[in-house]
C-alpha cells in the first residue's frame, strides 16, 4: 500500500511559492526607455551601411521627437501651462492653444547630455516672446528666481514703448511665477545659462564696451 504524502509545512509552502512564482516586473521608466531606444537606433545606423541615409535620418528624427514631446509635457505640466515670466496661459475661450507656450531648455538641447535633454528641471514654460529673449541671452534667472535684464535690453526699455510693453514690469514679474508646489529649475542649468548664454552687464573696467556676447544662434 503506497505511503501517504506528508502535508507540506508552512515554510516549505512559502519556499515552493517563491520558486514557482515569476519575479515581479520592475516598472518601466520612460526616460530610460528613450535613452536605450536612442542608443540602439544610433548604433544600428552606424553599423547598417546598406540602409539609405534618408531612412536613417528619419529614424533618428523620430527618436528625438519622442524625447522632446515627453520633455515638453513634463515642463508645461510643472508650470501649470503658464508662462513663468509673465503668467500668460494658453487657454482662450475654453480651448487650449498649444502654440502660445513653449517648453524651453535652460541649457540648450544641442549642449545637453541625453539625460539633461529630458530633465524637466532643465526647462521653463514661456510665451514665444519671452522664450526667444531667454534663449538669446536678453533675460536670465538668478538663484532667488529674480529676472535679470541684459544691459542692452535694460537701456532700451525707457525710450522704446513697444519694447516696454513686452519686457517692462509688468508684464514681466520681478521673479519667475511658477504655481505653488512646482519644481524649481535646477541650479546647475541656471548657472550654465548665466555664464554661457546671458549677455552679462559690463564690469566697471569695461565701461560701455561690448561684453563679448556668446554665440546663441537659434535652434
């Protein structure tokens, strides 16, 4: 007569369950996926010499657009879909007008690493006018988020009424105006903008001579 099997102990049951159950899947991180995808596409493009250059460029462009879209969405959400310089929103008549606001890199895309390109702390939400002024070094942001004019812009404001309507205070605030609870821009990116992009004022020794503006061609 066959012997009856002993019931498993609680410890044995737990051990058996661990062996038979698959390990839980780790949540996917969008940034990690995009970096991996970009690396794979670039490697594939280098190795596949038989693929037409048009297809390679199209794949690389598509990969870049994925990252840019994710970055823009994160930045705009962080700032409540309003320009952090003047507070203008993008909703008019109950409809969102996306082209009224831009998610702008503080440290430009062309100078950033893959990680920096996707970091929402490297971004500011801005209306087109203030976006271009920031990108070309006419405005910068200090540690306390105060907005600083470049020398040429500050000198032109008193005598230029249209310019004053765009860059006076108001409509510009004294400091950036992100919503309560928004993540602040990273100090590293702000510092990079101040030293590499901003058209800094002359020192006392330089007087009113040109300050050596950085090359800030638009992307």
